[in-house]
């Protein structure tokens, strides 16, 4: 699995947690991406952008991207932390 595919899988995972609380992608106010390879991220950026827009549309919250030595899940390439502000019903 390349970084683009890992990003797509992870983004859908994040969306399902927010949806359970009534949230939508536009409620996300901050993203922090932890990557194991900056070079792979830059190489795959066009495809990652397509995967991102498939979930987030044209919504671009504040975002930080960090390269880390490794992630806790063996073999994982990306971990995405999302903070959302979901309005009360």
C-alpha cells in the first residue's frame, strides 16, 4: 500500500468517527499528519490531494505535517489527527 492509499483509508476512518457525533468534514478545524517519509509524501502529493478532496472537498482547515521516525502501528505510513467543532443540534 502506498502513502496515497494509506491516506485514503485513514481519512475515511476519521470521517466515520466524526459522523457518529453528527459531524461533517466541514466541521474539522485542524489536522495534524504524522508521516514516516517526507520524500514519499512529496512524491505522492498530487494523488494524496485527490484522495483528500474526495473526502474533504474544498475545505482546508489548519494543517500541520510532521515527519516522525516511526508510528506505533508497525508498517503504518501515516497517522492523521483531526479536531472538529460540531454544532449542537
